[in-house]
């Protein structure tokens, strides 16, 4: 999965290095040739849509993001410029979501000493339910939610 984006990055880097010694006239000629090839391919495909793979989308979005919007809208692309902008927004959102994701999902575990206390209270007072256990712990000054009392209390019953 990670090999394909790395491969695309390396090949596109070499493609960009190839452009450095070219004159603007040569680059314009190559762009015209590429646009003509796109036109021919679209004509051959007819009404079929061109599908970009998930590894191609972020690369194209990152390349086109640097261009001004009016240049992107004027470009000869296989997809609509709005689609490329949506791909870029999704790329940024995924990167942001990945950095904001908590390291350890879920509720933190109950401290062992509180767990032992809940088990002892549940064992000694078998008629108490988890709500009563929770209330008695609050009276004792132990701050714990009702769910650990329910989980520990159910194990004793």
C-alpha cells in the first residue's frame, strides 16, 4: 500500500528533474502534446469515466493545489477542478484527523485499589446493586463512575 505512493513520488521527482533543463517553448510544446493525448483518450472512452486510484488522487491534488484557481479551472484535466479541490480537502482532513486521534481510545482503566474496594463491598453486601455501591463509594470520597461499579459488582454476583 505504501510502496505505490513512494514509487509515484520518485518517478514524478525524476520527471520534474527532466523539466529543469528544458526551455519554456519545449515545455509548452510538451503540454500541448499531452493535452492532445487527453482529448484523443476521452474521445476513445466515450461516456465511460476515468477512475483515479486512491494513490493517484492525493498526488494530483497536491500538484494542482499550488496553482491559482483560475489556472486550474482553465487547465485540460480528466476530472473537474472541483473534484480535485475536494480530493485536496479530503487529504487535508485525513491528515488532520490522524494527528488529532487520541493515542489510547476508550475509557481509562479503573485503578486497581478502587477495583479491589468495589469487589470487597459487593462481596460483603450482596444485596446492594451497582447504584448503591456507587453511592457508598461517593460517601467514602472515592470518585468513580457507575459503570466500573456495575462491571465489578456483576462479577461478584
